């Protein structure tokens, strides 16, 4: 049987939300089942989002994060944690992947993920129009062995693992079965840390795997780009007068 993929997406209300969620939903619709899409909003959940999710035809769970946070730097962290807690509490079995609503994902990415047994990672292309260039972040591999990292100027040497949030996936059983996976710490993981920007991925991954030798570069060779992380700022969109809908989510 095919492995279940558990795709975790934090989302919030803004101009492009309907566009982003529809686009991601349509990609997930094309991925052979079983796929479970866990979409997490901050309190309160929006009925518009619920409506949109129903129409995608993807198996989903719509969760609400009740944590009070006004820190704009958190950017979905508490929502991802809500999903992690849900996956652990309900012992949902599958490959967990953090897919932000605004990135670009290919179908081969999801096919590749199904071959991960414990922890898999791959390079992600980051596009920042303001910087006018694309950069890579993620593993350099020899076969499926991780032998180094593509880094960028944001990170330099300080981070242990140079992995983007959308550049890794792991077997959910790592969360509750530390012995099987030789997890470095036997403390419960549960949480992505709200540490300073750029360090969330590495501090989380450091709890999942000991070192590179326990990682799977996927697909072997790590030479293909399967998803793109866009840094598009859609916060300052300007609409012609009268166009802005109160909730911004358009019906399709
Ligand atoms: N996000 C959210 N609430 C926020 C900010 C971000 O739910 O206040 C979600 C957003 O929808 C996306 C993810 O968190 O799925 C990452 O956000 P963003 O792309 O803005 O961050 P970046 O990738 O640019 O760091």
C-alpha cells in the first residue's frame, strides 16, 4: 500500500489566500491518495476557508490554533505546532510535510516523499524578486547520503542544518517512537521553537535526527528541484476602490 502523506499548511487571511489555497489544493488533488491535508488557522476558523477546502476534493482536517500570539515573526509556527500535537495525539501514521500555502510544489515532490522511511531532505529553490536571484538551500548528496549543504547569506555557518521549512519530511512515528528512529533526545518534540528567524527548521530537525548519517537525501543525488519557496510580499497589495472584499477569500 502507498504511504499516507500528511501535509501541514498554516494559513491566514490576506489578499492572495484564496488563490494560494486553491492552487495548493489542486496540486494535492492530483497526488494519488492517501493524502491528508491539515490546514491550520488562528482562532477563529473562517467558514470561507472551510468552504474552499470542501470544494478541493482533498481529504482534509481544518484545525484552529488557540494560542494567543501577536508576534508577527511567528509566521505560522504556533499553527504548525497545533498540527504536530494533533498528529501525535491521534497517532496519525504517515510522512509529515510542512507546506506553506504560498509556495510552488511539483507532483514529483510528493511521489519522492513516499520513498522516505525516517527523515528525508532535498534542496529547495528560493526566489526573492527583490534580490533578483534564485538561491538554493538544502543538502548536497552522494546517492542518498547527505554530504554537505547549500547555504545562503542569510544563514552562514551558525545553523546546524541548512534546510528550508519546505525542504524536509519525516515519518510521523518519530514523534512518539524515539527508540526505533534513534532520535537524539527522548524528550517529547511536540513543538517547533519560536526561536529567532531562520533557526526554526534547524532546531526542530536537531530534535528529530542525530546527524547527516541518519538523513535520506531524496531523491538519491539530490540533483532535482521539486519545489520553490517564494518570498513574495502580498501584504501591501493595492486594490482599485471597491474591489477589496471584507474577507478576501473569493468563491471559485
Ligand atoms: N502564516 C500564517 N499567519 C501569519 C503569517 C504566516 O498562517 O501571520 C502562514 C502563511 O500562510 C504560510 C506560512 O505561514 O503558509 C509562512 O508564511 P510566509 O510565507 O509569509 O513566511 P515566509 O515563508 O515568507 O517566511
